[in-house]
C-alpha cells in the first residue's frame, strides 16, 4: 500500500468548485479543506450539513469529520441543528459510528 499526501488547503472558491464537480474525490477533498481551513464558520457548517445527506459513505464521513474540525477551530457550532443530524446518521451508516462519536467528542469539548 502506498500513501499519497495531499495538501488539504483549498481557497473558499476552490472548495466551491470542487463541490460543484460532484466527483467523489473532489467533494471529499473540499470537505476536508473546509473543516481545516474555512474562515466562514456558518457557511462551513451548512455545507457539511448538506453533505450529511449524501448517499456515499466516504463523503458523509468527510462531512462528519469536518464538523468536528469546525467545532475545534471555531469553538462553536449550531448544536440544535448539528447534533440531531449526526444522531440520524447512525442508523443510515452504522459503520461510521466511531467517526460520529469522535466528532461528538470534539463538539462536546470545543463547542
């Protein structure tokens, strides 16, 4: 197995273009960048929430993780919106239980 490092830093406009491409790899890259770099917390949160409804598990996992990063970086999230959305995921994607729990821990600790 070979690992390929990719810099997850995209500008806001680049992230939007990646999301608009609808290519799984681009959407995941954009979500990672949004979680780690986006300065507009509300936009970042809303974007991640939108991708929680995606049918692709890897995209949903990236959106969940990005929400944890947003909580850690910004110290706040709209808890009344985010927590129910994360709880609903556990029945749709049982395999993401650990990722969801990690994000809930980040939210509890930082937001």
